[in-house]
């Protein structure tokens, strides 16, 4: 007799997760941040924002602003806990919410390792086109974060030129920096062309923007202009401090987190009081200054630890999360590089940060090389196996198969194995051959993949009318 | 000998001890310039060497500098202003439109520790203000910092303005995330990639 109903009440299926701070630790950090905001105050170098805050109950003294707790709590209440990022072609793609982890990378930092010559050189907007294709291709990288370096065009417009290259060569959502709020408006117009109008872009965001305070405790005019412009236009905004323990934040991590949390909340208050309910993403790059080299370090265990704490805090307040993984301080794809990438990628995934950025940069984010994105994609795919956890179902417990093994001694020929073996992870690049049969150097394999994608991969064509409209629009700023 | 003890106290960043030893040296009738050369500045020299070798770290350098300055404050009233020698006067600023200054702060502190006299104009500084300060302070070096690609162009404006004001002899050093050797060469300035290099660069610039 076959019983075909499986019932287990009260059973809890879970996936691996990592907590680095408890609720009570988060509350202490939060109360410390409220002290910073309401008692110490912060410098706000934007008059419009000061007036907005003053008229809503903030205490303003020159450029020093103190926020009463009620304003912070109001902003935390109105900030949405989730939103969807869409592709260029209007499909829902990233659900920015909860513990849903997605990895993104920077396709255009100051120095580029040319995959054809090995030269470290300045990137151009042509490189941006190739990187767009590569990211479109890689299955485990879900968005880009453009820093706008393109040395073949004037600095003033490199932001919009690179974004156009990504729009033309890649379907995935674009996170961007830009020169100022005027450029931001241009970029919103570009996004609106893709989405089918500014209203459509609001309801189907395809692009999102990043701005930063200047730690410690300073918020500058241009950044806050952009914060308010994003809010009004409901372009999702990430406002994240990049702190260095011992230099721009306390040398002790609790203080660094309290300060970072306060700086983010300050931006959140301005953002939410501009347009309550506009999408806001909480995050930070909480790292250290190396006290010998004076460098900001990405490959620091404190950075990964604090980035996980930042994710824990954001989960507590149910805010969408900007995470950080990779980059590395290594100067090439070597042992240091892979160690730092691995720690960062896995920890960010386990912490459930929603938009995990900076994947794959080297030399403390000065240099990017295409091979590192391919490698990071492999590492991200491994991390996803781990965060998927172990699914307990009757099928997966496989008791009938175990029973047959008593006589057969093996599972290899089982239909169950045939049905499920593809769920087991396989490397694209890492070597599992026996040592006598080494299948080529891993870097060579990564490089070959990069060249193959650059030369042969065709991303889905962008709507030709929309392409034309973008080129028409950009006559405004192209000389 | 009290000067040797002073060197040790400066090297270890012991502010209170440096004050006590400096006062003791003064009371013993040791000449101020000897206290400075054989005690305070010598101590900072040891610090500089150890930092260069990676055996001391930035916060320790800062504390040593604080200790040395505490000693200097006791000596200053005893000598004429002109007798305190420094390697040169530098005017430092983060350029107009930019508020980032941690790198500049670090360079300023390290240069002060290396016996330069620094006028730090702060952040978001207009080129004219920099040029006026150079003239007023008779500075031999200008240090400029920028963090953004959108503000680094102001560095060129400063270089041009110095030349227009007949201040060709003033050396310009620049730093910050978006700048580079190439950019410095383009605008007629000198580049240092971090605070340690900045001190070496400043030392070279005043020698020439």
C-alpha cells in the first residue's frame, strides 16, 4: 500500500544564515546613534535640506543639525521594506527585500587590466561596452555599480557615456554614481526612455543611485542634492558611509557601527522627509585604515564582520540592504585575492545583504580586471549552494534508494540519482582532475572565457527606437 | 642625560614626561636649541626612521608628534620666533567643491612631525584664498587634496593662478584618490600616493 500524503505539522525548513550581532547589541548601537543624531549632531552643508529639516522639527545652528528622535523614528516607519529592480526591458529581476542576496560588481574603476595585453591601463567607454556584455553573460552577477571612469571622454560626461554603453550591451539593473543632480536628471531621463516614461520608471525602477556622507559626521551639498532628487523621483537610493576605523571613525568597531548607523539614518531622514515612502537602501563599507600604509583596506576581516553587522542592523529595521564583498587589496589574482574574495562573498551571502556590491575589484578598488568577475561569478555560485541550505523532503530523504543500496551497494545507476545529480555544484574553472591531468592554468581559462564573451557573446538587442532616443537625448551633453 | 631621556620620551609618545623633561632641561640651563636638536627633533627623527621601517604605526607617530609639540610649547617663549627653524612653510587645502580631508589631515600631521610649518586652510577652498595665503605666509610649498574626479580640475586652476601671480618658484604637491603622476605632470605639480611618500616628496622639494 502506498501512502502518498506527507504531513509534518510544526516542521521548520531553514537555510543557513549568519548573525554577528544580537538584537540587544543592535539596540545599543541604535541608541548610541540616536545620541549622535540628537545630542552631538552632524554637519549638513546643504541649505535646502537644512530648511526642510528645520521646518520639520530639527535643531539647526549654522550647518550643525541635530535631529530629534521622533524624526528618525518617523523616517524608519515610512521607509519601504522592499522594492523590485527591473531589467532594461521591464522584467522584474531583483526583489530587494529580506535575506534575498544578489551580487553586483563595478565595471569601470580607475585602472583596467587589459585581457589582451595584460597592461594596466586607463579604461575607455569601449571597455565599458565589453564589460556590459560580460556582466550580461555572467549568471551569478545581477547588477552593476558604475563609477564612471572613461578616459576617452571628458570627465564631466563620463557618467552618462558609460551608462549608455551599459544600457546598450546589458539588460541587468544599473546602479550609478554621477557628477551632480543635473547629471542625475539626465540619467533619470535615460532610464525613463528604457522604462517607457518617468512614471513607468518610478513604478518599475531599472536604475538606482549611490551617495555617501563624508565620515565623520559630514553631509555635503552635492550628495544631499542628489539624495533629495532621487527621493522626489523615487529612484532607489543607497546612502552609505565608507569609514576607516581609527581615522574617520572610532578605532573600536562598536563605535564605528554606531557612527555609520547614525550617518545612514541622517541621510534617511532627509530622504524620507523629502518624499515619504521613496525607496531607500541601507548599507555601508565599514572598514579600517591600515596604520602602516594609511590605506583604506577592503581585504580586512573587520570589514567583512562589520558589513555583516550592518546587514543584521538593516534586517532588524526591515530596510533593504546594500552589502559589500570583494574587492581585494591584492594586486593580481593570487592567493590573497582569492582568500579575500571568498571570505567576503560567502559572508555577505550568509548575512542576507540584498545588493552586494564591489565584487571583484583589486588593489583596494583601484583596478578591475575582467577575469576577476568570471572568478567571482564562480565563487558566488558556490556561496549560493551554501545559502540554499539543505531541503528536507520525503523525496530528498531518499529512503527507498537507501533501502536498495543494501543489496546494490551503490546509487550511481538509480533513477533518483539521474533526476537529482545536476543539483550538485560543478566548477566552470576550478580544477577537479587528477593531478597528472591538469587542464590548463585557471587564469588562462578565465582569460579565454573573457575573450570569448567579448568577441562572441551577443546580449539581447535593446529596442532600436529606444536606442535612437537615447542617442538623441545625449546630444545635449556630448560635444 | 636629559636630552637622551627626551628622545626616548618623544619616541614613546609620553606627553607628560616630555613636558617634565623639557622643563627640567630648561631649569638645568641647557640651551633651547640643544633641547630641540638633541632632544625633541632627534626623537622625531627616530620615530620617522622606525615608521619607515614598519616598526612604528601612524597613531604612535601622531602621539610622538603631540609629545614633541608639548615640549616645543615650553621652549617657544624662551627664543625669538625667527630662531625656530623649520624646513619650510606649506599651505595645504582640499580644493573648492570638495569636503574630503582625512588624507590631507594625515599628511599635515606627518609633515608637522617632520618639522615643516603648515597652514591648513581646510576644505572647499577657493584658488584665490590659497594664492593669498601663499603670499602672506611666504610659503614654499602648496599641498592640494581632492577626492572626486569632478573637483580635481580645481588643482589646475591653482597651479595656473600661482604662475599668473609670479609664484612660479612655489612647488605644488597633490594627492587624493582620482589624481596620479600623469595628472600632476599635466598641471605642473608633483604627486605623492600616500602620507609617507608626501613627507619624502616635501623633503625633496625644499632641497631643490
